[in-house]
C-alpha cells in the first residue's frame, strides 16, 4: 500500500508532537466509525498512553524499594491485630493527603507495614499525587550530604513539594543512630 503525502505529514507532525497513537492512526481508525468517533478514540488512546507514562515517571521518582499493591497484602489479625480492613480501604481513597493528615504505622518487624505503606503510596500515585518513599536512615544521610554540599535548601524544597512523603523504618533509624545525625532535620 502506498503512503500518501498527507499520511507522511501526519506521521511527521504526530512524531514531533509525541503523539504515537495518532502517528499510527491507520491501526486505530475504523471505516465504519464517524470522523468524530475516530478522533475521540485516537484522543482517548493518547490520553491513556500519557497517563500510563506519567504514572511510570511518578513511580520511578517515588523511589520505592520494591513495588507493592494492596491486592497482594495479606490482612492478618495475628500480625496486625488493630488493623481494620475497612480503615485501609478508606485510606486507599487518599483523602488523608488532601486533608493533610499524617498516617503512622507502628508494629513489630515483618508485620507488613512497609508493604501497606507502599500500597497506599502506589494508590496515591494512581490518583495523581506526587510521592516520595524513603527509608528514614537514607533520607538523613541524603540530607546530611546535601547540607555538606550546600544544596540542603533545594533538597528540602523538593521534599516539601511532594504531596505524600513516606518515611520507612523511622523507629529503627532513630534507635540505631546518634542524635547528632538527626540534628539536620531540625535545621
């Protein structure tokens, strides 16, 4: 099949505008559909692609140690006796972020706190929130390095811009380190 000049120009312009679904419009256009239906379908495809790419970038920027979702979390009264399934489902709505409410997960090691917080953070990303996930000891090290390299204020500004900051293993970090190392957090 010969490619028309219009098709060549459509591919060039859609590539320049980073619109891959429109660039390959022949695969997606149906002759039985109206122009408006085809255009709507192409725009929906582009939007879906952009949304998926944005979620990928936000997941990468979050810095998860491992990606976990709520569907793989095992609710267990033995491990987390005070955790209520209904409360977790409510937290997954992410209203606590909009309401500027802090969430604290306290429990023994190996009970699923990190998994649960990661799942909440992943859901927040899907809902359009910016997230940063840091192990508390790693964050303190990064802040200390930023201070010595004279870019602490830009790092703090970056952290302040995120809508959800998850600090993992906070109690462990405080227990295993001297207070002087955490003095930076009060600056």
